[in-house]
């Protein structure tokens, strides 16, 4: 019988020295390569442009639904700041020193007044004193607005008066006709719904043409009382010789200033068209 050798199931695949060398080399290289790849993935930095885009996206997602914007003052009567009231009403005299009014920023003139205190100065401004009419000639000003104006002017001369705070108006929501109002909201109809058919707003109809409103906000301090020789509104005798000069002359006098009246009545923020509209209104009352 022929002799059979048992089969060795655990025979190694390494049969030559060369194969052994290859296995040893791979045993070192493969782990090193794997470690390098993993380290590269872990420490891989994001491209700057991608990071910026990512930061912007995150900021956009975190941005609040609404934002609180603090604006300087308001055009709503009763909510105007001291600076706004001074520029619109008080500067006619206090910016120029007309009628011996203490000029804004003149510490020497304001010093004794500041010692009287904010409350006393405000009371005098509301009631009127010497040649200054009550509330500077503008009765539409609220007491708080007068107090803010006094504080603003006095503070320019070294005082530290505090302006009365502006009370926030209730939130008003514009609603289209027929739309249900939200609970607790104050609904203001849209312009189209509020205005009667065929009506046009004052701004649309005449641009800056509301001469009466401009007069009441800027000119009444002098022309309502006749101080400093200003022709009083409705005084036909005082306006007659001025009307003979022609409207162009009256417009230029108001724009450039004349006598004790400063240019644009002391409110240089007024557009020329507004000044001329106020002159037209005044002249119309004097005819």
C-alpha cells in the first residue's frame, strides 16, 4: 500500500522569504496609512468661504422675528423731543437772541435761569413771560413738550435737566376693509378706506401747501401776538403796505429774513415751499 501523508490544514501561505518580507512591510505600512487618513479627516479645516456661509446661515436662523428700533423723536403731537420743539417753535427767538431771548448755548445768559430750576422755567414758558407768549406762541404744544424744550435749551448752556419721557403710543394695526380685527389691537383703517371717494390728501393736492399748519407750527409765536413788530395775522392795516410789495418780495423776505425775523422764521429745516405756503396763508388772512 502506498503511504498517505495527512493534510495540514494550518499550512501558512508564506512559503518563501520574499513573501515573509512583504507581509512584514505591509504590517507596518497599513496601520500607518489608516492612522494618517483618520487624523486628516479629524483635523481637516473648513474653507473660509464655507465657514462664512455657515456663520451667516446660523445668524439668519437665530435672528429674532421682530426688532426694536429706537428712533429720535416723533412727528406725533405730544411725543416730540425737546430738540424737535426747539427747532420748530423756539429757535425763532432763542437761536438769534431776538427780543432779548437767551440764545441757545449762551451760558452767561442761561446761568441765572438755570438756578431757578427746571420746574420754574417750564412754568414760565407755559404761561409766558415778558415778550414771550405762552408756550412760545404755539398753544398746540403739550406741557411735557414745553418742558422737554426748556430742558434741551438749558442743557446746551450747562444744565443737567432731564426731559420728561415720551409715552409710547398704543400699537395701531392697519386693517383692510372687511378684515377682522385682532383681539386687543387698535385698528386704523387704511388710507384708501379712511378717505372718502374722490378725496385727495393735503400733500397730494398741494404738496407742501398746508400753509395754516405750517404757520401754526412755526410762525404763530410772533405773528400771532405781534411781537418785535411782526404784522399780526388778520391785521389788514399792518398787511396792506406789505401786500403792495407783491408776493415775490414777501416770499424772499421770509426766506432770507428781515428785521427781527430770522431766515425761515428761525426754522432752517423748513423747505422753501413750506415757508412760501405759510406766507401765502398769512397774506390771505390780511387781505
